[in-house]
């Protein structure tokens, strides 16, 4: 109930005009999202608030990292369209937890390109790269880099997306680990024009050359719904369960996004 | 040669015509022989009456049909064959074309005079040629839904008909495209058709004619803003060429150029302006506007299948761009250079600030005349048609319905010959629809928020989303009559119905 109340509070804050949205690393639980291949249009700013509450997570302080249990993560994501095939995203991660108050966690920047429509590819394809810092009390690896290929396809009422992401630690305990494989995937079904529902899967298998044992892998499955109420708005709500002991067991997530066009626009534009 | 207005002007007229007694009314013969200059009022009355008469004459001559055997020397020949259209050196599309050119050749015919066209299908697809805007029997109108037989691959057939009414028409394929966005109207099978009326029947004086066709190429289905799938295009052209890659329209100072514009795009509405000039619109869909309703406007809007005939007085020497008003569409190529004799330099474009167009500006209030021969005091019989769509997923185009049903399950209303009907076009969908009635013309009575309109005679009308328009027509051409949205993807997905005659 607390999780729901917290989510509701966050959504209400955003609706009241606060500038708030979100980004995505399942294990980080700051942005829990499987990316689609499309990019934000030029002269458009996408503002998203990612609100994630860990109902049942890690309860111990490990290596100086705060426990995730009952952490409320609010992430603001600002994405500006550069061309009709590229964009740049910027993230502000925050955390609120009893005893720690509201804390700034870190920032990331994420350029992204995609295959232009004129290439007529049968699937949507894009590639993002994300670099950023997070405080050590929230993540032992403070500087990280991610390369995220994105492939998606809409077939009738079905939507499919896969994000076979590769992660690299630049500063922190895992700096010698090499590339880690952290895939995400999504399947959704249009029950109506406005309501899509389905599943999202997030994982971190560890080093790409030698996966961790199942016990140490992170795997989460979310039941999600996307509400297509307006071309200007993006709404995603989900409940996720961790399937391994290394994963937070229950998380509630929400994404509220709004596109803002800037500059002078007329019908001839 | 595609893209060359002067070349199109030189298209050879039909070689011979056959005038049969059943179609030569004394009144017409008199009018043809009358060389006295007509007043504008006379031109209007003639135009409106001629629509009626020609329709009745056409009905009387409805026995004309495709000749089963070849042998007659055709007045014109259309060869359907593969072709590569090249809007720019970087954009080449395999398509089908008439006579190896896009748009197809300009065909000129004399109104009411029997003409034979031979169509040879050298493609691997079944084809059919629709004579858009003519009052032809269902058997040769060019729509399989009306009963016109398809032309098999390799087949040749001759069609003999008496083209009516006079005015700017066009011909095009009328086949199913479905998920293949390179065939049907997505391809290059379209051309100009000018039906010349009696001498002196033109709605206004001009010095020369130029024919321009707007088209879009390289279509693919993409998600639109409202979440449904819509075609999106790589290149937009005028006469098959992108701006800067075709021959310019060369003009002389002081010339009055009659521009005949056709939007042959499979799905897109286009706005057109000519920098430094205005358009004096004299006819819509080839049907003359009354002189008092002709208007000078800064830009034109053409929905798919619509035509506009407009006179431009060339009084601003220079090199100009005639092109799409919307920046991204012109950037995709929709434009052509207009070059004055002796002028040089880079073509100049003056960007309009907004889109400006409404049918209302051409509407008259004189209700003493009707578009047809029916008694104007007799109310038209209403037929209400509601247009909506069924969502089939964000990854699939919507299924279109008329009164809740998709073709071929749509209703087939029964018409009585000689009765006048009012179509109440209730567009409950999120899209604008260019609605076309085969084998007839109609008069637009209400649209764009205006009611009681007179004088706008068309065969295709764009009904905005979430609005109701009303048009009236006289049921005077017995036979199956197709009514549909002229967007290829919409008609392919159910937006069609057939009217039958009792």
C-alpha cells in the first residue's frame, strides 16, 4: 500500500507541473524501462518522471551501500530530439528513504541514434550509449558506461522490443570485470487503442565472457501497462518481481512522460 | 516526356472520332456551331446544363462497351509496362507506367464524340483503367467493384466511349495494393485526361495550358501521431521529378497560363503556392465555377484525386518555385521551377506563414439553379453515411467502415433514375477523407461549416475529420456506381460501397 501511495504521490506531483521523468537499469531501479527504437522528434523535449518504489528489497548495508528496501527512486529524464534520427537524454537520479531523506544519487547522459525511416528496415533499430556517475552509497561502481542496441517491432496488436545492453564499469569494484551483459525485453498487446499490457524482463547476467551463477544473476519480470491516452503523453505502470536472491523481490514502477514542442510552430512546419 | 509541360502540350489529339446520331442533339450541334462570344452567365448555364445533358446523353448511349475484338484503329493507346521513375538520381523506384512515362500521356478527347482507346497490359498484374470523372457505363468505367472486367497480364482490349462531361479529368489504375506500397495508386499508373467542350466553352480566357501532377513515392507504413498506421513517403514530386531535377515551366511575361493541377498521390493532401503570384481558380475537378464564384487565392489545396484549374497571369518576371507550402514536403521534393523568358538566377520561394484554403470561398448563394435537371423544389432524398474505423492494433492499419460495415459487406443503396439524392457524409473518424463518387458529379451543399452552398460541382470532396458534409447528385447514369475514399490504403481496407439503380 505504501508503494502505491508513494507512486500515486509521485504521479500527482508530476501532473501538478513538476518537471519529473525516468531511465533504465533494472538493478539500479532508477529507470526501469525497455527502450523502443523511435527517437524524440527535433524541436521537441520529452520530459519523463520515473517513479520506482522497492516494496521488498535488500535490507542490509553491504560494502557501505544503502539497502534498497523501501527506497523511493525519482528520476527525471530530459530527452531532446536533435534530428529525425537522433536524440540526447539527460538523467537526474534521486532517492528518498527513511533515515536518509531525499538524496541526489547521480547523473547520466545518453546520446542515441536510430535507423532513419527512409532506410525502410523491417524492424526499428537504434543504438544508445549512456555514461554517468552515481554516488558510492547507492552504487559501488561510481562511473559506468552502457551500450544499448535496441530492436523493436509492432505486428498488429503485438509489440516486441529487445535491448541486449552491455555495461562497463569505469570506476568501482567491477572495473576489472569487463563487459557485463544486461538484456531487457518487452512484449505487449493492444487490448484497445489506448490500453496496451504485457511483460517486461530485465536481467544482469554478469561478465559477458563468463556469466554469473543463477544465484548471483539479477532477473526481474514486470507486469506492465502502457496507456496511450494522447500523442503528447506517455504513461507506463508496472509491478515487478525478482526471481533470484540477488534481485529486489518486489518493485512498483511508473513512468509519466510529456512531449513539449519548442520554437514557433505553424501548420507549414 | 515526363516533367515537360511543353511536351505534354504537344500530345497528339485523337486521330479520329465517330459521331453517332444518338448522341448528337440539335441543341449541341447548334452550340458547337455558334461562334458568338458567350457571356459569363451563358458559359455557366451552358456548363451546368451541359453536365445534365451530357449525362443524359451518356445514359442514352450506355450501350457502349469494350469491343470484344480488336481491329479498329484506336484513337489512343495506353501501354501498361514496368518503368523506373527517377525523381532524383538518388531516388529510383520500380513501378508501372503508361507508355513509359510518369505521369502518363495527356489524352485529349472531344466531349460527346466516340473515342477508342486501346489498353495493352504488358505487366504481370491484372490491371484496369479508371476514367475518373467521366459518365461511363459501369462495364468500362474502370472499377471491378462495378463490374468492369480486369485486364489480364498480356491482354489487350479496346474501349470505345463518348467522353462526358467536358473538363479536366484523369485516368488511373483502380487495383488493390494492400501491404504493397509500390502498386495501385502508390505507383505510376496515372495520367491527364482533358475532355474538350465546344469551342468557347472555357471558363476563362488563357494563352496556354500546363498540366501538373502531384505524387508521393517510396511509401511505408509508420505510426502516426494518433497511434494508427499511416503511409509516409521518401520523395514527393511534380510530374515525376523532385524540385530542381525536372524541366522548368518556361513562361513569358504577360502570359495567362492555365494550370491544370492533379493530385495523384495515393494518400496525401497537398498545398501548393507559386511564389510571387496568385491563382485565379476557374474550375474544381474539371467543373467550371460560375464566373461570380471564381476566386483569386494565394494557395491551392488538393486532396487525393482532386483537380484544380487555375489561371496564373505571369506578371512578376523572375525565376520562382511552384511548390508545396509545407516545408518538409517541399524539402522532400514537391516543387517545380517557373522560369520567365530571359530571367536567370536561383529560383525564389516565399514561404507562406500558414495554410489557407476552404471550399467555402467558392460557394455561391444563388439557389435558383441546380446542378442537375431535377426539379429544384423537390427535396433531395437523404442517404446518411457514417464513416468510422475499427482499431486493429498499433501495428496494423485500421479497418474502415461505412455505416458500421466494411466492403464488401457494405450496404448497396438502391437509386431510382431521375431522382436527386443528398449524401450526408458524417465523418466520425480522426482522419480527413477524400470521397469520390464514380460515374456522376455532385454539388457540394454544405462543408467546412458553411451550409446552403451552390455552384461547386465536383466528383471528389475532402470531408474533414469529425465533421459532416452534404452533397447532392442526380441519379442519371444507371449501373453499379462505386463510392469510396480515394486514399488507397483506406479503400483497400473497406472504405467502399456500391450504389445500385432500381
